[in-house]
């Protein structure tokens, strides 16, 4: 029975409840006025020092009190005027003190919903929710939320994006059900030591400063050059170790979950069906141990590493989860360019190779640092053939495969007849792949 005056075909409109961020957020935002003062002092340190020497202790305390009060007020007001709300189709974020800004994030356009926990945020028990949206240059974020609230909101967004009722969020958006891979810290450290970039940056930091000292006899020149080089060497080894520490890949209904980080913990998602390219990278010093690194391209997403280091068999098992039904071709199955390609690129031509399977286009390049790129046929946006004068002389051509992530995978130095057939065949495979591809919707 229906209440009087209520039409059975009209569903009552759901009330949208706006929420605020965690109360600790003002402390994060209060640094803006302080940063302005510090920036002014750094811009003209001499004048800043002169102004400070003229101030008495009482005046200095008053200025300090004003700056702290202004910073606290700014942090509180920016938090007070920031709201977010989740509807059936979008996430709304309202911000701004003087100039109001409202972001409407369509849930169907979500690429990933990640949770990051910087060190101080972990101590305070809060987390940051970051959203990858198709077509957006940068991530929208909600910082900060309580850890439990961040996970619940993430589950709700995924459930609504998949078309489920919000009440089922706990069932469809929970943590990974099964762990696929975990990188031991010792294995990660050894892999970084065996990386050529680490040794190159360290060698430059040790060799360049002595030469500069002999040439200029200037301590400042040596420091100005040596410190950045040492920093680059540290970033290529220690920085990566801290960022990729305890790397874990797990399987869940909404894709692959990636957790990593020693100080700042990051919880990322590889969306199902939205990976454009997968690359298997094999540095020279890793080959004896059989290790590889797996990178990927996801349109509109900053996620770029799937596996920092792992045995090839384990890495290929994870790739099979990202690209269902795909087997990575063996090295012997890759077709090399014709021998006359050595006239265009001596020696290095041997590092190129291609293969085409029912599901992916595969291209390899590199001798010392091998890289094998796999592009699903359904993700190919365009195919191009290029041929310069020298390659035309030797009847060679390049075939470029463009993906939705704005990246290009190239089959280099192919026979011109083979390249023409590859161009035509790949265009047809792409059309068929897009027609038969599964839905890109979350958890579809």
C-alpha cells in the first residue's frame, strides 16, 4: 500500500550529505602564510636580516604572534570552507575562501583511487585520498581523512563507480583477497646496487668534483656541482629503496592493489582493463639472477611501476592478471630485423625484435638494457609507418603503434614489405580488439 499523495513511480530523492575533512587538516594548511614569510626572507636575505636587527624583542614577539595567529586562522578557515559529498554519479569537492571552486568528479571517469599515508600523517592516524581521473593533468585529492574513513570512502566510490548500491561497498571494495607478490628488502637492495644508473651517478659524483678543483680551484664551484651529483646518486639508490620498500601486489575485485613505502606508505590501484602498455625491463647485471622490472602505462594515471624487481616467472604471472589471456613471448619467438638493418644501426640492430599474438603487439629494443613492450590490440589508437631516405635505400621502415596513454611503441628496422603488412594487419586487429574487449567499468 502506498501513502496518500505519493506516486509509486517516483522514487524519493536521496539527500546529499556534505562532509568535512579531518580536524587535523588545518595544521597542514596553516603553513601557507609561514611559507610566504620564509619565501620573502629567502628572496632578499640581506634586507630581511637588516629588518630583524631593527626590531626589539617586544616587537619581534608581536610579529611572531601575528604570523602564528594569521597562519592558524588561515588553516582553520580553509578547512571550514572545504566540503565534499558523494552522489550516485559524482564526487563533489567545494574549496576556497574568497574564490569558490567546486570540482565535479564523475565516478565513471575514475582511473584509480589511491590512499597515501606520509610519515607525519601515519603518526596522526590520518590518510590522503588521491583520485586519478581520465583527462585530468593532475590528481584531485582529499587531505586529510581518518584512516578508516579514507578506506570506507574509497570502497564507496568504487562501489558507486561499478554501479553497486553503496550499502554493498564493504563487500565489493575491501582489501586485496589474495597476495600475489612481495619484494623482500634484501632483494630490492641488491637489485638497486646492480643498476647501472646507480653506479653512473656515483661515478660522476666522485670523478667530476676533482677535475673541477684542478680547473678552477674554487670550493664553491666544486660544492655547487658535487652536492647535486651526490644527491642524484642517493635518489637513484636510497630514494628508490625507501619508496619501493615492502612492495606488495595483491588481487582484489577492483584490480591489483599495490602497497609500498618505508616512511610514506602508498596504497595504489591498477584499474582492470585500463592498462595501455606493459614493459618488461631487464638490466644487464640482473640477467644472471633472472630478475626483471615491470612498468606500465595507464591513461590519466601516474602509476608507472607494477613490480620493481622479481624473478621473470613471478613477474609474468602478475602480468597475466593485468592482461588476462596474455602470454609473454619467449626471446626466441621474437622476429629480428633483416641483416641489412646493420647498415642503418650497426650492432644495436640485434636488440630489436617483434611478435604479434592474438591479444598483444610485442616490440623489443636494447642490448645492454633490454625492454619488451606489450600493447593490447584493443588499446591501439593509431598505427603509422615511417621511412627516412637512408632506410628507404635499404628497403627498411619503422611501424609506430600509438596508445591511449600518449605513448608510442615502435617496431624498428623492419623489411618494407613486412612493415606494410604489419601496418594493415595491426589496424584490423585493433578494430577487432576494441569490438571484443571487455568493459572498462570498475569490477565489471
